[in-house]
C-alpha cells in the first residue's frame, strides 16, 4: 500500500483480525486499510481465507479478536455503519415474477435511498431497455450489474465484493469492471476477493495476499507483476523434424512482431516470451506466420502464471507476517 501521507481518508480499517474457521485452520492477525476511491484485492490460493475475510468485513461473521472500523465507526455498531457499506456476494438468486424496475424500486426502499435514483442507477448499469423485463430473464452479466447497482443505491463509502466477475463471459466481465472503475472514480472504496489477474489489472491499487490464513509480508502489485512474469508461447516441432528451422525462424520474431520480447530455444522448438499484458490473438498470429514460412508445428501453447501460482511463489520467498 501507499504511505499514509497524501492518501485519501480510510473508509475501512482492519486491525489484528483473528477468526477460527475450523480446528485445523484460522485467520491470524490480518490488518489492512481501504481508502476512499481505492481498490484493494484480497488474493490467495483456494482455502487461504479470502471469502472469510470478506464475510468478516461485511459483518456476516464475528471475529474472535481484532477490529473492523468503517468510516471511523466500529463495525459492531451495525446500525451506524450499515449505510456506509454495500455488499455483493459471489452468487445471489433473484426473485421470480419481478421486473428490473420493480426490483430496483424495492431495493431503494429497503436501503432508504431516494426513489428518484431509479433512472440514474438503470443508466449506470445500461439496463434502461430492460426495465420491464423479469429479472430472472437477464443474462448473467446483467444480473451481476443489477446486484451491483442495488448495492450502491444508498451511496455507500465502501463496496465489498466476492469474486466480482465469477462465471461471466469476457464481454460481461469487461462491462462490470468498467462499472466498478467508474464507482471508484466517484470515491467509493472497493474491497474484493479475487483469483483472476484481469480483475487486479482493472481494479486493484493495492493487494492483501493470504497464505494459510496469514498475510504474506510486504507484497505489492509490483511484486505480483514481477513474480508472474510475462506470458509465453511454447512452440514445438514434429518429433521426426529437426528443431533448427523452427528455432532459426523464431529467433527473428522480436524484430517482426511487436508483441514478442525474447525467444529462447528448447529441445523441441522455441519458448517465445511476449511483452507484458494480455495477448489474446498472439498465439494464432504466430502460428499463422509459422505456417506461411513453411514451419510445421506439432504443438503451440499459451502460458501465463495464475494468481494461485504467484501466491505460492511469493509465500515461499517472503514467508508471513506472523509465525504459526
């Protein structure tokens, strides 16, 4: 995280949080902050405690020790902090026989928000044309956006999400991430559990990395980017062919393709390191170039470290802030 000086005021402060999930697993001494307009991602491998942290901050679980403070008020005083918080869980069913407009109006009443916000919220989620549609007929992405706009109907200072784009197709993911980025620009602090790198790239300003119930020491977004490395393409020739022609052709790729950073020979062909970022078309493009050059490939594959891979590596190298 950035240094406190010059930061926006904190909308969430978590200090020394402990929670026993089972006799074999507990969260220990978890501390972090979320500032106004900041996105903080909680990441870790499966079972690391991400969702438990989210549920503790959202007030759905009671910690054994430690404090959660929302906009300067102890979160245990729910009546005073609930209007500061919006929460979107990973999966939530919508009711039958209710239109989008009816559902949003109900949520406005439930959250004691101004009923006149209806057009603004529908426009925010680009759902105006679906106002009269049954909520259960919406696509998964539109349902997720509906949950999101109702969670912020009362203008909370802190938005809490568990796996914000889980189960959505790429187009719906991008639409939802744009909506969340707009909320951040409006000063909403966003805390989210994630195992997707594209969510970090779009939303995270800082990160809380969990391993075995503890926060790993001094991990930043720069650490994650460095550990993850750049995406790679592995090209292999046919077993009966010599790899030399493929390796010679691949060695010239950095000068011929803007997405290629470096090339290394392998026993069966070549390892092509791409430049940082996403390269959805690079594999097809390079396979096409190889075919045009008369290079026969047996296999071509795209490799990028997952967040789970990164967390395991960081945990081995940095340890944790507290001993077991």
